């Protein structure tokens, strides 16, 4: 499975109706959306319990940075065709129902059929800072697995795009990511000491 991955935000609800929002790379295949969440995962648990999810297409990259830094409380709107929620900031959302599930020890494959899709805004294009924030969020989500030198080099490179093209939202998101790196290192220093 080496096809194109699109960075999106998936919203689900638990069997008890508790919303969960998480950034996730997805694949589009034969009219379906393929999710491959890592285990353990709130998204995976919720999809298996309810057989539904909502794919949110957003350009406000604070959502990506916020979710990986503990800021998961984003304004939500109820969906109409599956019992769920979408991000109020979504430019587009797709309401999904589980069509197929292949279990895996690390990354199960969830093939989701599209029940409904709606546009909510106009996509004006990305600026480089938005892409940098998304890449930074991916780095932060993998801090325990990455060497310090790799994180430093990539953050320094991404900082160039932030400096040249960021607006207020990207600056705010970038600050959250830098704080998360510093907090991770402080915890690691405490554990090592």
C-alpha cells in the first residue's frame, strides 16, 4: 500500500456519544476512504464500536497542532446522515460508514464508504507555513521515536517557512509545537536524571 496519503482530521464519537478529534493521514481508493490508525487509538475504538466517522478537510492547521499538543476541544457541529460530529472549521466534510475491517497488530485497515459529502467554504490554497505546521505536528506526534538531532534539523528547516509565510494562526500553532518539544525534552531530562 504505497499510494498517496492526504492529511485530514477525523472526528468520531464513542458508543457513549463522547466526541474524539484526531489528525490522520488517509487514502482515497475506489470511491472509499481508507483509515489506518495505529493501535491503541481512540479513533479505532470508536469506529469499531459505532461503524462511523467523519472526515474533515481543514486549512486551519491549529487543529493539527492542537490535537497533538493536547488541545482537542474544537467547535463541533452535528452531522446529518450519520450520527456524528464534524469540525465547524471544516471546508469540506465526508460522513463515513465502515464497509470493511482488516485487523493488524499495529495498523488495522478500515475501509469507509462515503455516505454524504458537503462543502462549507472555498479552498484558497495552502501557504508554506501551513504545510510546515502539519509536518511539525507529525514530528511532535513521534517525539518518543525520533532522535533529538532529527527533530532539531527538521524543526529548523520548517521554521524558515514559518518565518516567511505564517499568519497569526500558523504562528500560534507553531508555538504550541515548539512548547511540546521543550516539554518532551524536560520530561526526558527528568527521567534521565
